[in-house]
C-alpha cells in the first residue's frame, strides 16, 4: 500500500510540473509565436502582435 501511495504521489507531482515547464511561450532560440524577440520595438494602440503587461514592482511574478 505504501508503494502504491508513493507511485501515485510521484505521478501526481509529475502531472503538475510538466505543464508548468511547457508554459514558457518563449523558446530557447528567443522566439515567441514565430516572432524573434530582438531588434526594434514599436508600441501601438491597436492590433499589436504581442500583448505585454507593464508593471512598476515585482516584475516576473504573477
């Protein structure tokens, strides 16, 4: 019974961590949805390619 509980716990932890690892939208080469994240940036009011969230404190924390 302890072995079954341990296996179930490991599977549950893996099931929760794998989607979190895949949630990163920026790949290793620096692309986001086929757009290379480098070069010039133009801020537009409507119909932008990428939406951002501008924060003053605690960047990167959701």
